[in-house]
C-alpha cells in the first residue's frame, strides 16, 4: 500500500497543471450516471478518493450534503481551490480511509476508479468501514477493475503524455493490475498496483463484509491494438465495472 501512496503523490504532482484545467461539467456525466444507477438522490454522501473534488461538488450542487476525502496533498489543495471557485458546500478532508472517523452516517458512499489497494484483507476492512459509514437503508457505489481486461493489457506501453511513459503489467498470481509511470530521462518510476476482481469474486467479498450486490454495470473497454477506447462493453471484457451494494441488516 505504501507503493501506491508514493505513486499517487508522484503522479499527482506531474498532473497538477492539467488537473487545474478540469471543469465542473467534465464530471457531470459521471454523477448523473451514478444517480441513475442507484435510483435516487441521497440526502448525504461520502466520496472516497475524491481527487480534485469535482464529482463531489457536482453532487453538492444537487442539494446533497457531501463529505469527500483524499490523502494526497496536491489534489486536496486543488479540491479546496475548486470549492472556492464554485462556491461549493462540500466538507473536504485530507484523510486516510482507514483512519477516517465519520461524525455521522451517510445515505451513499461512493468510490470511483481506485478500489483494490492492497490485499483481500484490506478490501474487506474497507468494506466493513463503508458499512459502518452507511445508514441501514444506504447504498454504496464502487468501481472495480476487471482482470479479464487487464490481463490483455500486460506488456502494453501507452503513447507518451508530454514526457511521461506509461506501462501496464498484470500479475496473474495476485490478480493485480500494475501501472508504471516514468518521466523520460529520469530513473524515478512510480508504480500502482490494484487488485482486480471478477464480478462473482467481488460478490463473495462484499458478502463477507455484510453486503449484497444489487447490480453490476460494465464500463467501457480499451482496444490496445488500435489504441481506441470503446464506451460500451460487456461485463466480461470491460475495463472496470461499477457495483451497487447494500448492507444486509
């Protein structure tokens, strides 16, 4: 998990100029899709790994009381800048998930593009905390990486973004997607590892934490031969899927 923390700190600094150019409307489709999938607008929500905070701000503009947390200092600062820019009422905290002590429960807890840090035991611990954060009738919305897709990405190097190279590996034994960033001319590399789960394996994991799955929604897929992204994909070959889960009381 420390390797992932170094990855986020290093790469967020690389991307901070681009992050400051992001607009509120860039995240509106993500929020609209999430609300459509959970089937309601919650009164309160907690975002895990909120980044620059634009999803949380979008949600708050709909009248939802939003708390959003991220441990990384660069994106936390940008989130505070966005809060002021958009006159938003979001409670932003620079916190580690596992240390966060919520003052109240939430109708919705959501985690976009990042679930899977650490071992199965770490995911289980986080899911158990999510259950504590939720009201009994609440829902969680979690994006999960699909091993079927990332297995195909093993060995792929993406085109340079400015002077940063971007390499993918897949650890078959651990079912981990490995994402390596390196600036050209530098020996410093930042590595992220995310555990990938088939839908049936994720379903078993959340069951152990006291949840049941309401629905799975496949996201898009990447064709690495043509380097084209396809927004429509099946649950079998999608890059990731989003799961709506509810606590079993």
